[in-house]
């Protein structure tokens, strides 16, 4: 099946042939959308054809993707996606919401949302015969590319800022990617990656630059549709989806996925998309609040490294995702992110700072009266807390050290008020 018709520029509507290997619009430089062949999909498939599939990964949505599975069931590509949705009672009580879900992307094979994009980009690289795939990353996108590339023996090169958390760099190296640390920011690594792809003919995976990244991330919208939306009716209340935003590609991908479903007539109502950014890395939120899709760079210093971006490369579409769905952008303090890590941990979910930011944004929206208790809400945890142990340890006190005796243990417990 020809899964897609080509590309369309998000901003100037230029249409481009599917045979072209492009990243951004040749006319205006804007982000490109991959255009599905909705008519052919409607002729061949119904929602029940998707729901009845036994496949437990993002590849259950292969009819709605612009690539075919390059690895088969025997590869870790089939561990990407189809992440669990929880309804943690402790969080629900604390939030005061009647309908609440949490989707845990930390369960992906390299423990972040970025596996979705990398699985699709690696599939695309195989289709076009690319020898090397390269990306810039603060860690998660690189780990995802390295892991997915290793699964099908694809060469990968990762450029990361030298300040990236050690746990993330370890993942890159273990998966066998060629890793180069850049003495600069993520944005410096991003620009260098584009130059290298042009110079060496490498296929560039960069988030918000390669249009196939959003095609991977949209699969989370398909899962929300299947796991949550088809099982409840909220009357006149649309589902509110909260997600952290760095480059803007996740929220743009979610928007693309829901738009695909609407175009197919498979989704009754568009969810509202709420982007959450740290106050110390808020270029997209600033543009939204200013009523523009033009992104002005900031100097990002947030501890949430996965969303620490000076110039978001998918910022315009990220603003549009909130505007067109009647959502919003929320800025939170890094201290709020740390507290949200604790709140998620108390419910049995270990989130890295970027993942906890989404919950912090919901908490702020509720505190300020922007949402009500009968609004149905889904929060996305974008990555596992093991990605950034340093930040996790900032959220909790150091454990006590005692002598290995019962008397020492009893004394400690008495001080903590745990025993009489």
C-alpha cells in the first residue's frame, strides 16, 4: 500500500512529491507534514481492524504510517509504543479530578517517548538506503536512535552537549552508536548535525526537522484514542492532554495524530492539547502568550534537560497545536517540577524532570481555576526517572546511614516516629 501522498508545508501549503527526501519546505523553510492517503485507508480499513490487532507496539498502526516495519517481530522496534495508561488513585485524590489518566512513556525500550520517532525514522532510513543516521540530542532522542538503529544494524552518529546526564550518554555508548560530545548547547549540536548531514550525505533524524519524527510521535495519539477515548463519553467535555514541550515535536505529533483520525472520521472530537514548559526554557509558551507562531530564542537553563532548548525547531506547529485545539501553554518553575517528581513517585511512577513537568502544569492549571474537577485529563510522562538520577536525588532527602544492629535501627525508627 502507498501509505502517503507526499508532503505539505505547514505554513505555506506547498505540496511536494513523496519521492523527495526532504526535511523542511524548499519554498519557505517551514516544517513539513506527511500527507496520508486518507481515501485509500478508508476504503481498506475500519477502526475495528486496528483494535482487533494482536500487535502490541506502535506497528499496530502501520496502515496509518508512511513507512513499513523494517525489522519484523524479532527486533526491539516491536517494543516501541503501546505504553500503559494508568489511573493512579493517589494522584486522582490529590488532583480532585473525576476522570484522570497517566500515560507512561518511560516503559518504551530506551525509556522515553523518543523511541516512537526513532523507530519510524530508522524504518525510513532503511527504505531510502541511508548508510548513516545522525541526530542531535540532550540524551533521549540519541538513546532512542541508538537503540532502534542497533535493532536493525543501522549505523548511527549522535552529537550531544557535554552537559547531558551521564546515564543518557551511557545508553548511547552501550547501543554502539558513534557518540561525539559538543562543548556547547543542544542548539549548537543541532546546527552541527545539519551541516554534517549535508557534508557527508547522512540521513538526519533531528527532532522537529525531519518530518518523519512527528509521524512516530503521532502514534501516541492513536493509542490515547484506542486506550481512552473510545471507552468513555464525557458529554461536552473534551479530553485535556498535558505534555511537556521542548523542541515542540511531541505536541505537534500528537496534534497530527488526532487530525489524521478526524480526517478519517474515526475520532468524534478533538482533544485539547496543553503544552508545559519550564519558566527557564519557555520559547514556545512565550510565543503562544504573545499570540504569534514566530519563535524568539531564549537562553534555556532549566534542570529538565530533555526540554531545555534555546530555539525550538518545531515551535510554530507546537503553538498551533494548542491554539487549534483550544488548549493552552503553561509555564512552571523548576521547583514545581521537582515536587511533581515526588508526587508521581508516591503513585508508583518514576519520571524524569521533563515527564514530571506535564503534571506540574496540570497542578498549576487546577490551582488557577483553568480546569474544573469534571474536566477529563490525561498526563503524559515522557521519560523514566533513571534517565536523570541527579535531578531525582534533588527531590528527596539523603537516606540515613546506621550501624548494622537492631538497636541502631530501632533508634532511627523512633526518631522518625515510625515505632513506639
